[in-house]
C-alpha cells in the first residue's frame, strides 16, 4: 500500500516523504494524534518505503508488493520490529513473559531489553534501514520508557524509532523531547463519510457515524451501522420531546437508558446535534450540518432556543456523559439531563 492510501494527512505524510526523498530520516519520531487517523499505517509505510525494492522506491514511496514491503506488512522483516502491549504480542505468538507471568496490558521493561536492545545490538540483516515501531507508545510503563531512553539518547546508525500515540501526554518529557513530533490531525467528517460510502455503507448511517467518530476513521469503521439508526432515532425523539409532558420524557429516559452504550452514544450524538442547532442559529439555512437528516428539528430548536439555552442543554448532556462514565445508572442520568433541559 502506498502513502496515497492514507487520507487527510497531507502535512504529516508530506514531511515524511520529503525526509525519505532527501535520505534524511530522523532517528526518532513521535506520531501523535487521535486514534484511527492513520498513524500506525504511516509508521509501517515509512519502514516499507525506506526498504522498498520495487519501482515506488525511487519516488520515496512503498510499492506494497515487493519482498521487503510484504515481509514488513506481515511483521516478518528481521530489521523492522513492531512493539505492542505484552498481551497483544503474546496473542500473536511474538512474546512470552518470563516465569509464566500473565501478559499485561502494558509494554514492559523486559520487552525493551529482550526485543529492542537485543535486536539493535545486532547488525542489519537485509534492509537498508532498521525500524522499531512502538504502537501504542503510551502503553510503555515508566520503567520501559526509561529503558528506551538509552536508545533514544544514543541511537544506532541507520535506525529509526517511531513512537505512535493517541495520548502522547502519557509519555515522559525526556522521551518526548528526543523525538521529532509529527502531528496527525482529526479527519474532516466528509472524508470519513466518503470512505464509509466507499465501504458500502448507507448514506444516512455514514453521516451519523462520521459525526460521532470525532475525526477518527478507525472509530467510525468500528461503529455498528444498525445500532447507529437506533441512536439517531433516540436523538430525534429527545429533540421532539414536549417539555410539558413529563410522562413522555420520563418514559424516554427509561427506554434510551436501557443500556449504557446506547445511553452514552445517544448523549454523544446529542452533543453533535446541539452543535448543529447552534450553527443554524448563527448561519441560518446556510449552516453546514453534521446531521443533515435532522435539519428540520435543528431549525425548529434554533427558533425556540436562544444560544445560551442551547449551551445549557449541552452542559447537561456533558454532565450525563460524566455520570455514565462513572458508572451512574443510565436511565437516571438521562432523566436528570432532561430535568435540566426542561426545568433547569
Ligand atoms: Zn516495495
């Protein structure tokens, strides 16, 4: 797969390709940005492009089909090491903790010593450049980060480390300061929904998924298209509730709160919808909406509610989301949210 398959990251990909073309790769990169926007794919592509033997190599790209490209994609290239959480590597048969210990959700110091240090202590086997890709880098515990620091301070020749992280704040400052930051941006909704359409999604579901995914193609692809329709209906219903009919909205809270995931995703979608209501309030019919299917409801709400009231509703939804994350009862969280909406 060539770099062109990474969508919406022209800046990040452009800077990497420029470094490849100059033959001037940095010894350590930190790919930061939301989950599911192409950071991991870019790390693999960088290793492939630097070692590609196909026709794409001349253009600072990867062909995806030659021997090195294929071996790197399968994790079988001796000069390209992919480091992940113990549990993931154990599942893939690539790691076994010492003394029969249960593999953890972290990247531990033994992995750095036995996989990274040992590999880098040997000479290159077949490739032009060696790579260590740590993904997710924030899974390294403090001891593991400190062990990796030595390598970052005195990197071996012809070696590039790529740390991939959706929460780089979890890394030690000493690690971050030794890496060249390559920021990956959230993807625009249109790119996410276009990709979902190309995957065969229904247009309405693709739009809702893109709005919910917050710029992460990975998250959008992980959503269940059928469940989304249920969420969209739940939002439509909430938006249509009559403030005077307490029986109706208590019933709504009970139904939409029947399970935690439904309640949480309904709240997340309500935030997206309230943003649309604000946008209509400001820009009228010219507003670009994340949920065009709910445009009539958004217009009606924008007419009925001044912006401060919309913002208050948004605060109530955020409170409900916090309660849900802290294991609050879903129906109760929604009920309180609606009381706040209608009687706050
Ligand atoms: Zn190739």
